[in-house]
C-alpha cells in the first residue's frame, strides 16, 4: 500500500496495548503483550513531554477526518483486563488523556478464557461496574465481539451476531454508547468490515501496523503495538517516524 503524506495530513498513530501488569515468568506465552505499570507510566509521561494528547477513538475521529489538527495519539487497550483499570486509569487521568478499551461482552467480569488453550494464565477482566468506573474516569468502552472469536472461523450468521450483539450488550451494561470495534486477533474479511459498518460502528481497529493517514478506511484502521520490550526510544520512533509505516503490509 502506498502511503502519501501532505502538509495538511500528518500521520496519526494509534497505540495498541493489552495488559498493564508485571510480566509473567520467562517462557510464558505472549509474555511480550504484558507492559509493566512503571513502563506504561513512563510512556504516558513521554507522550505528555513531547506535546502529544492521548485520545480515545471518539475523541480522535475529528483528527482522523481532518476536521481538527493537532499533535494527537490514539490509545487503545484490547480485551478489557482489570489491570487496565488498576494500573492504566490513574496514569491516564493524571495526564488528562482519554482512551478506548475494547471489551468482550460475554466475558465481562470473568477471565480471558479464549487464551487458556495456548497456556496463558487466567487474568481477571473488568466487570460491568468497573467498566462504568472506567467511563466515569474519562475513558471509553469499545467492542471486541461477544466471545473473542476468530471471525473468519465462524459462520456469517455467528460473526454478525458476535459483532452486533457485543455493541448492544455493552451499551446495556454501561449505559453509554459503544461506537468503536476491534477485530479479535486482527482476523477479518471484507464481509466482516461490512458487518461492523452495518452494526453502526464509527470505526474498527486492526492489528495491521502503521499510522493512520488521510483517506484511511475507518473500518480498517492500523495501529502501533506496544510490548513489554518497547523502549522509550522505540515508542518515539513509532509515534514520530515511519518506523511502523514501513512494517505495514504492502
């Protein structure tokens, strides 16, 4: 994919986090997706120092549309882990940042059961009350399907339900609109893009690497993953250079 930059369409990064917690022991599956609370705090402080405003997907949309211009970065969390509430929320509030946490509606208040088959330890997810506290704390809840399924591996009917009912279930739990979707595992086809659009979502994020640019399809937004080993220098590279863009699928 050719990515073009103009003076009036600076690229906008969307950061992708999962857990904010002390990392499990060496050798644990997907250990890299667990960012230490101290590291997260330093990363958010760096964003502030560099003049970035951390934003939820709803707050980011005017910039993605070109309606507003500013030094902004999207902040997203996949899965709805309780440790996001415990460790990330106070840091985000301290810096005046907003973010979007993509929750799995049928696992709210439970654990990451979809990870058990690959050996990842059970970790608590936010319950409905904690999701409401997250929202009251200036953050946003997005949708991540009902059961964290690989959409390409279920029937079209089931996929449509996973996408649409997640929205209504989370809205019922939180009393707040759910406007944004995230494809679990970054697994989707054009059919699923159409389903997300039909369900009324304003955007959908992927695991494709890169920063968002003018003309981006809002239902296929790329992100910049942040892992346990992401240093402050590498984070700056992800934000301010073509470091992530070069890793985008051609």
